[in-house]
C-alpha cells in the first residue's frame, strides 16, 4: 500500500458540524478505535433534534490501511426500511452484500492493485502527512455502485495553519482543509455538489 510513514491517530471521537450555508444542520461524529492489528472508524449522524443514526463503519489494517470490511446504512423510505451494505475484502476481490426489505443481493468485485473503501475517505489522507503531498492518485471502491474509481488528491492552496486539497472521484469534487500539525485531521470538508461543509468542532467527546 502506501510507502510513506503512517501517523498514529489516538482513539476517541472527532466531531464535525454539518453546515448548510450559515445554518448548522447537525453533526457527524467519527468514532476511532485501534489495536495492534486494526483501526476502526465508525461514523454517526446526529440531527439537530439529537437523534443519532449509525451511518457507516470501516475496519482497516492499522499498518497498511488495507480495508478489511465496511458497512453502510442507507435510509430507504420507499420500502419503509434501510438498505444495509456490507463489504468484505480479500487480496484480489471484494464481496458485497446488499440487504433490503425486498431481499438480499450479492456480488464479487475483482480488485487490481491497492484499493481503498469509500468509507475510509474521512481519515485516509490524515493518516499520511499532507504537508508532504502535492498530488496523490488512489483507487477507491464505491460499494453501492460495485465500481472501482480512480481518485486524485491535489494541493490547491495553503497558509501558515492549514493546507487545502481538491479531491475528485467519479465526477464529484471534495475540498479538504488539513491542519499542518499532526495528526493532520481535516479542519473542513467541503462538498459543493451536495451543498454542505463539515467543519471540525474543537475538543472531543
């Protein structure tokens, strides 16, 4: 996988406010746990009313960042339920299982070369040193589509406290503003196509 040095990330909860214009629409909480073998990231959505939704999770090798498994829960109001998307990774393939009120579907996706899971994106680049990156290409599996896309991270600007990157994947653009200080967490993640910005909330739960 990556040959660069991976930076340690302490266990805990990292909070982001979901900003739509100047209005706060809720929060995203990234729950991080790690041991000698794995690093796990769980993402919770917290509404303005305080309701919590377990959105996604991914387990990866703590040394190489190779994904081991991921899951995604997608509201499906039309069928009165939830789509549950589970992905398991082997060396050269990924097995995807989609459970819905209508039944279960399964597929196997071949993987060529190092491939990462879409749910790793919030932390993937933070586990490297963004101060040493000008541009970086990565292969990302998007389980809901069953396709592997080539993503590109490119530095676009910087100041004394942060570095801003543009990340393109499958025609969609995200902007990351990373702290210059380890562990290089994103201070903001802007999704212009979706109309919101995730802004880091100081402190941890």
